[in-house]
C-alpha cells in the first residue's frame, strides 16, 4: 500500500508534468492548454453519457431480478475513469478514456472481476455463524468473585 501511494502521489504527477512540458514544447503552450481543456470537456460528456447508460442497465438488471455484477463493475470503472479525467494531464486522461469507452471497458472489467474475486471469500448458506452477540462462557447472574449482600427493604 505505501508503494501504491508513492506512485499515485509522486510518480504520476511527475510523469504528468513531464508529458505536459513535452507536449507544450512540441505544439506550444496555448495549444497544450486548449488540448487539456478539450479532453476534459469531451471526458465530462462521455462520463455523463456512459454513466446514464450504466445506471439504466443497473436498474434494468435489478428490475429483472438478476445479479447486477457487470453493471456494478461498469459503474465503478466509469467512476474511476471520470476521476482520472478530472486529473489534469495526458497520461491519466488516456487511462480514464480507456476505462470509460464502451469498447475498451470489457478488458478492464475482466481485470477488475479477477482482482475482486481474488480478494473475496464466498461462504455458502449454513456455513457462517449467525450474526449477533457472541456467546460467552459466563452464566447470567453473579460469579464466584462477586460479593452478594443479603438484606431487606424497609419502607417508612
């Protein structure tokens, strides 16, 4: 996990800065800024469109009483792709577009399913213990170490 955080917060920004500088030197600074704005606008439109489609597919799956695994994976990939498109830079935009586009999303959906499947434990019905408070070995009432004082209540 620390390596992942290092990559996300140090390596990726350095790569993005390098790429923006290289593109800026090649096509000019104003064209670079325009290109970054354009791909943000196209990305926002694409996220909105694909998000609506994923939401409709999820509602359809739930209405037909079938497990919405594919639809949930698509929604997660669109969310991650949209987040990457919000990050300024070209490398994150390329990955974001790959996650959002409907013809490249199945590749990442399979990878996401394999990742989630490797981290998930499936328990068949009847194998898990019931939820609720765990049974204790103590019986209700005072234990041997508790002192019991006997007395009577006197009412005035």
